[in-house]
C-alpha cells in the first residue's frame, strides 16, 4: 500500500480511538469537566502531562530547530526539561494542596482580589492563544502533506476533531485521550529514529548511533563518525560546524537567557499547571511530575539524533542534485509550499551558505503563490541583468529563508527511504502531539473564562448546567480563533511556542512563587508586577519579530537578547517591582497568611492535625 492509504488507516484508527475515549469518559459536572474529578492516578497523569507537553513544537519542530542550529538547539532540550524540576519542587504540590480548579483561582484567593484574578486570566489567555497557534499550524502541516490537502483544510479538520472530544468530556476526556495519544506519538517517533539509526550505523539506539561511525556506503567507503561527517559537510558548504558551541547570535548569554526563560515558562504555563489539579493528593502531584519527566525524556533524548539524521539526509540528497534527479521526498513536500527551489537556469541544486547558492523557498504557500515567486524571480533577473546566480539576494528581496524547519521531522523517513507504513505512522504521531496539546490549551481557555470570570465574578449563583454550557461554548469560540492562528501563522511552530514561554516566565511564574513563598506580598504589588512583566516581554517580542527592532544589548552584552529569552528580563522586572512595592502597601489579611501556611505544611501536619492529636491524648 502507498503512504496515503497507510495514512488514512493510521489516522482513522487513532481518531476513532480518541473519539471513543471521549464518549466513554464524557462528564456532566464541572469538577469532571475542569479537573477530571481529581481522581487521575499519578502514572496516568504523568503520561497525559507528557502528551500535553510534547506538542507540535516538541514532536514536529524541535528536532528541526536542532537540525538547523546544531549545538545551539540544545537550549530547547535543557529549558523544556529543566522546567519540570522547578515545577515539581516549587509549585505543583502547593497548588494541588490549595485544592481549586485553576491557576487564576489561586491568584484570586491568595491576593484577595478579583482584579488579580482577571489579570491572571488575561495573562493565561494571551499565553494559551499564542501557544495553540503553533499546534494548529502543526496539524495543518501534517494534513497538507500526508492527506494531500492544503494547510487551511488540514487546520479546519483538526479543529473539528478537537472540538468534539474537548467539549464532550472536558478534562476527564482530554486526560485519558492524552494517555492514548502519548503512546501513539512516542511509538511513531521511536520507530522512525530506530530504523534510521540502524540504516546509517547498524546501532538500534538513536542516541548512541548519533555518535557512532557511519556504514561504509554512507561514508564513501571511509571510517568516519556521523557528527564528524556532518561537520565536514557543513564547513564545505559554508555553514558553521554542526557541533560548534556558542557561535553567532547564540552566544553564552543568549543560551543562558533562553534556557532560563523556557524553564521558568514551563513552570508557569497554565495548561501544565492545571494537570496537577487532576490527581488525588499532594503526593500524587509530586509523582506526576516525576513520571512526566521520565516519559518526556524518552522523546527528548532521541530528538538530537533525529535532528542529526535529518540534517545528513537533507544535505546529501539535495546538494548537487539536478532538476531530473531531485529526490522523491522533495517532490512530495514541494506541493505543500514549505520547500521550494528557484532555478537560476543551470538545473543544478547548490544547497550552501555561499553567495552562489540556489534558493529554497519556505512559508505556507499554495501553487498560485509559487508561480508568483517564479514570476518575481524572472522580473528581478530582467530588471537587474543578473543571471540569477546570487540567489541570496532574491531571498533578501523577498524576505525569505529556507527550507521550512517544520518539515524536517515529518520528511525524515521519506529522506531515508523508509517503508510507507512508517512514514504514515509518523504522520499519526505528529497529529497526536499537536491535538493533545491543543485540547489541553482549549480547556484552560474554557476554565479561565467559564470558571474564573463567569462563575467567580459574573454569576456566582449559576448552576452546574449553566457553567458547563458556558465552558463548552468558550471552547467552540476558542477553536475558531486557534484555527485562524493556524491558517495565518506568525513563525515556526517551536519559535511561536517559545514566545509563549517567555510570556509565562515574565507574568505567571513570579506571582505563583511569591504567592506560595511570601506571606507579605499583597494585591497591588502582585498585579503591577504581572502587568509590567507581560507588558515589557510582549512589547519586546512584537517589536523584534513584527517591526524589525534590533535586539537590545542593555549596554553590557555583545549580542542583543534574543526575543525568545527576553522573558528572563521581564521576570526580573516582575520580581523587582513587586518586591519594591510590597513595603508600601498593606500586608494580606490573617486569613490569607493562614492559607499560605496551610499549603506549605506537609500533608499530615498543620493546625487541624495538631488539634486532632491533642484530643486523642
């Protein structure tokens, strides 16, 4: 069977499974809808958290970034895993002991203010919508290539699937669906990586194979390590060495800033935090963090190998190819508009970083747009008299660069000429990764509006039925908005998601830390800190990404601070302003101070337990 048939089979079977789970686990009360009844076992919650976490950015885009960035791409691995250590140690057990439904619930009650609750909701919505944009783009990319539809159609189809199982069972349905999605995505990812590792080196463990010697047929009959071969190829073509450390804009300062922003952002992401409300108790919350990190590490330890394999096959199969000998994988992906070659007339592909390189087109384009680019290219040649050899100039004039990093993982099994069923299984895994995270984000959006705004502020007397209706309606609206972000993306999947981490690090993470570990911080300092943190970080990102502002050096750094790492500065501003304002305002009430004491007491201790022990004696 061909790839398309296998794709229909795998996607059909997995989607049927997801919808069946949604139907079986459907709920009729808000406790089940928002926190899965708070009865999810720690291991299952760890799997669900891992699936929720390993979104399109991790599954589809992260290895693509590492593949193009080389050593510097490790910042995503360090930041996205290190954040779970912060989460498990500093926040998860305390938020679970607090015992409510959402992060804004904690902020609203800890700081005794509906204003603080509303600001937390705004921050959560801002972060979730940016994050979900990357997921819907990932869904569109998978459908576009493997079901041979345009990206917009793929996004709409994904929207419909998420809407059905997210609205049927809420968090309970999403949790158990994500358990299934974890096994789909991790199986698909590992099978591809293992198959390529065996093909290139004969070693079935991808992480070991990445540092092993290539088989003679892939090394020109020589004995050479895979990474050594990659370094030589990249240098010959004018790129930086694949394993070079701290080069260009990825100096030590930026690596540190981006890593820390991703770590703090992880510990402040609303859709990750809500997972720790779904377990039975504080102990289960801690164990959930441990299980999640274990399940996540399986993919994250494999991603660098997948990236290296992809980089090797991409360069080897494209550079030096002719119009007649372009590989089949290129022809397949060209139809999506995510990779494109403008011929300068000699019919030879030179995939290099030198001035005589050919052009690889990136971006979400249809056939008509591709033809427009060809016309633009010819008009440029006619107007300048240039024969087209300076492809980089054409790229600069059009604002393009390429190839699209988001195709790297999905195209790798085709580059390696693996079986059709493996290629199709990877497509099902990519969909599972994107849809699992999208559903979790949509549920957070629903709870923020339906629970924290409608129930807590607008209509505290509302019935269970009314609250469920509002929650489901909000999901429907959020799905449409998320779909529009997927159709009109504003960056690579992982790049877009990294911005969301910076916003979470600068707004939510500080207020949660100070809410748990300081009894003195009051409402006004907390609110002002959140607004300054997210306002500064969001403005910097928009200015750099959308308006071409040069990254700031702050007068002390050689390179400007990457927009993906500016969340660290926003976080420090949040902490600094909040702590500076705290002495100027009244301290929280005794009730709040007692609450902080109670959530910091280990389970089995505290005032209530001591009273019971005194009575027994």
